[in-house]
C-alpha cells in the first residue's frame, strides 16, 4: 500500500522502530474477555509509542506541542528514551485523543473535516486513508466509539448544539462511510436542553448490542453546563441503530472520561464471563464529586448490578482502567487530599481484584510507586499479560514500570528523558 505524507516534521533523524519478537496470538477486541487491548500482532512484531508534551501536560483540549517516539521495548536494559532531535511532532495535525487498533491511529484530526487513519513512522505522520465528512460532522477529541468487528467502526457524539446524538459507521480498511444518522433519543428530564458531548460506547458481541452511556445537561455551553440528572444506559441494535431500551441508573452520577469518549483514557472493559464494567463517580447536590465506583452490568443484562461496586474508596477518584485478565484490573486514580489539579502529584496506580474485592497500590522492591503528576490520557497499556505504566514523579526522570500479572511483581523499566511531560503509552503492531 502506498502512503501519502501529510505534514512536515523534525528532519535528519530516524525513530527507533525495531521489532520485538514474542509468542503471541491474534486478539479479538470484541471477544468480551481479557484481550491485549485489541492488538493483532503480526509475526510477533510490535512496538510502543511514547507520547510527551513540551511545555505543559496535554489532554482535555489543551493545545500543546506533542512529540511521539516509537521504541521496541520498555525494559530497563534499554537506553533512556530521548526526544532531543528525535520523534514525531504531531500536534499540528493529530490530537492526543485517538482510537488505536493494530498498527493504526484513527481519529478526527485537528482540521475537523474528516476521519483519518495514520501510521507514525520515521519522524512522519503517514496518512493511510482519509474520509471527508458527508452528512454528520464531528469535533476533534469529542466523540466515542466501538468496534462491531475487525473492520467496522462506529463513531458517536452530540451534534453542534448538543440537541441530538449523531452516529457514523465506517469501514476501517478504507475509511468509507457505510451509514450515518441520528439516534432516536428524546430528552427525558424537564430541564434538559443538551446531551453530554461524547458519552461512552461499548459493544457486547454475545448478544449483538451497543451499550451507550450518556447524561443530559441544562445547556451546551461548555464548563458552565451542568448535568440535570444521573446518567442513563441505552441499548442499541447495531444493525439499524434503533434504540431498544433506555434506563436511568440508580447507582452513580456520571461516567469517568465521558467528554472524551475513551479517546484519552479507558473506563470500560468486559471480563471473561461477558460482564461489562464502567468507571464512574457520584456527586453531591452542589455538583462536587464525592466518590468513585467501578460498576458492573452482568452478561445479558441491561442495567447495573445494585450489589456490586469494585471501587469503593472514599477520597479517591478512579480515572482510568485497563483489564489484565483473570479478574485483575490495572487502575490509575487520584488521592484527592493531595490535590486535584492536573499537575498535582496526587495520582497513583493500583490493581483491583474484581472477584476478591481488593484494591492494592502497586509497589516495587517493598516501596509504593511514586505519586504522579498528569491526570488525563492513556498513561498505561496492557500487553502480553503485563501492564506498562508511566510514572511522572515529582523528583527524577519520568520512567516506565512493568507489572507482571502472573507473578504480581513490579519492575522498573526504561527511563524517559527529563524535561518533558510524560503523557501516554500506546502499543501497536508493526507495519510490514
């Protein structure tokens, strides 16, 4: 396939883009089990993309200079990941908020006029395919998605006035628009005038249902808009996108990461039994967040299990989750007493056991991992039974720690050059 180079980039240097060889099998992102983030590894060849910002932490619509570098390994034996004169500058074309599958990044880019499919390689953003908008239009960063199969991608978001929920089905191979339309979804609350920007979407393969989480607001005017009620759960038939059921939940107020639809951080997963889990939180009457939850919809059900909460820790906010398999969840959370700002060193990693009901902070060589600055984005990734987590400590270089799910041990991995703001890790298969 011939690719077209779309942007200008740092010149004279090549990214480290070597291959690591492991014994892997194809993972189906819709198999309702503990897959490796939907990654299909071809001949054992994959790599990690490390994203850093130059001037301040990115995410949540922050426009900052962002550099990406690909490395074949995150083990401690590797030299520190350097970004001086190396890496791909992406922020003029791409946002940090992406859908990642196999070798590709999918997103609505900065231009906000198309759907794009990219590869990052050799200090370039390589355009694989692009599809201009037709009927429905979307903003960069603000949409949710689900894969119906390896080739069919569903994008959903509120329209410009946030009075309707738009949907578009794409053929991910060539980015053709297959179908598009608007959900038949009325406002339920008497004070509702707008829908949440993106919401959260999941696909349950077992019974061929899309499950959409959203809430209603009193206006569409950004930060001044307030939720008028707790979030709702919508069951959608993906064949014709008809709404089959709409239920008001009775457990929590809002979903984690709902404005950015899991483009920055994951807040859902399916376990091996087909149960769907959602990170969310509750608010008091003034709209202040009071506690986080990890809720569950049992396989085949359409509403939350009222007797289950996998994260019930007062004073802590659950930000992102990654399923490791075998009942273990890698979690990124905030200890609110230590600060709620994006740059506060109040964020930490833990492992939740969804069966035993435990939640333990990660330790290495007998000490808890340092608290991190940086609230948003996919700062961790799961692959091959291991969790790769990025630490942005108050003292010292950013670095990667590696959690072995089989043994429960944590080892320090590669360091990242000091002076940059660590943002996210992605794992992708190599392009042949």
